[in-house]
C-alpha cells in the first residue's frame, strides 16, 4: 500500500499544482476559476454526448500514450508516435479501399493488423538506425515523423484521393471496415462518434499491462531499460530487445488512427493525427509509464480537449487554448515528480523519527 501511495502521490500533486497555476492564470485574465472549472466539467462530462466525445478524443491518446510508455520501460524515448500513427492510419485506409469487398469478420481485423504492422515497421526503422548507425532514437523518430507526413500527403492527395470531394481526403473505405458506434452497440456516447476503437484501446492496455508485468518478455524489456548491464551479463541481446521494443511501440501507435479512419471519417483525411502522437508523450509521463495510468491520463486529457471547446462561447477572456496550457502545466509539474517523491519520503522519515522520539 505504501508503494502504491508513493507512486500515486506525485501524480495527484502534479495535477493539483497544475490546477492551482491554472486558477491563478484564469484569475489574472479576469475570469473566475470556478466558472472556468464549471464550463470544463459541463463540457466534458455534463451530458452523454459530451462524455462520449471525451472518450472519443481519449481513444487515440490511449494508443499513443501506451506506445510511448512501452518504449520508456525499455529505456527508449519514442517521440515518433505521431508519424507511426500517421503511417498506421494510412495503411488502414489503403486496406479498406483496395480490399473494399471483404466480409466484415475479415475486413476490420485485417485493417487493424495493417495499421499495427505499418506502425511497427516505422518504429523498427528508427531502432535499426539506432542499432546499426548510432542515430539516437529521438532524432531518428523526429525525422521519420516528417517523412511520414510526406508519404501520407502523397497517398491522400494523389494515389487514393477522392476527386469527388473538395477536402484533402482519400476514397472511403468499404462499409465492412466501419467500426460500430458505441451508442448503437451498448447505448453509451450519445450522438458522439465514440466507437469500438475505444474498447480496442482498453484491450491493448490490458495486454500491455500483462506482458510488461507478468511475462518473461516483459521482464526482459524492463531489464533493458532499468538494468542494461545486468541484462547483458544474463546473455540478453540489448540490440534485439531494443528492436523488438521499438517495433512494438510503433505498432501500438499505428493503431491510434483506427478511431478516426475506421470508426468516424471512414477515410483518411490530411492531418487526421492532429497532434495525438505528441500529446501521447504527456499522457505516458503523467500515467507514470503504467498502462492504467496511461488510460486515466488519456481520459483526463480527452476531457480537457472536449471541455475547452465551450470556453470560446461561455467565457469572455479564455479560449480553448487553455486546454493546451493545462496540459503543459501538468507535464511541467510531473517533471518535478522525483523531487516530490523525495519530499514525501523526507516527511515520512521525519514523522517516523518524531514518533520514535515520543516513544
């Protein structure tokens, strides 16, 4: 219980610090912090549709957050989840267009597999460059992000472009590839575009948690990140584990496009990733690198994104950009997690010392 409190307390303190700083900022801008908080809450969870949008916005963040968290457990910093998500979404759209007549029991699993493999290949290329040429994964993944944008633009605007639309988008995928809306399946989400990709994200979180915590492969991943010298002495190949870890991380990020491409738009539109890969870094850091922490952080960030849309209408001096500010403040507060843990342990030791002195 004490170990869990030590892990949970810094996260809660990070959020409280961010809330406090946001309150000071809104007050300085001439708005009541309570009014802003009420707008955010009402806009994110006030109705079934609002909550559905919160979960819809959270879905790609769960995938990208899990991707970054997986890499972090292997001692790697995957800053390329945006590019991997882009390649995965393009692969899903291409599969749904080129094989449009497949039956549904084959169609959407094939598209999801294509998205995973495309993301895994993109992540694996970054790891290969790191292993073979010594290119740091941060630099490599950033460069691969830009390459993915170019490839996606070529596919969307040329190879698979929908010439009947004025929007920069591909042809629609076959109907058998459409992921079902949760409002139709289980009656949640109101009129939001929330779909079964959310359940897929939760399933991936379960798998990630089980693999990392309860399997030998997960133990090797954690050895590679936490004790690389020990891993080498046990005969573990750091290069092979790095390649596998980054490829799997990229594959998880590649699934992030499923909600928009297969569940909502039913096509790939230029810019469909919309920064989810980069926000996933913040989600992973706030979630402490644990699967369920990532899910909780993604829902929090999804709620901020949805709730902030009402700020433009319901407040005079605050805009939707406040959500970005709050996210940044949470990350900055989270960066002080080590210091918060030290203060917590110092307070506990002094408390125990005082108890021993009184005894």
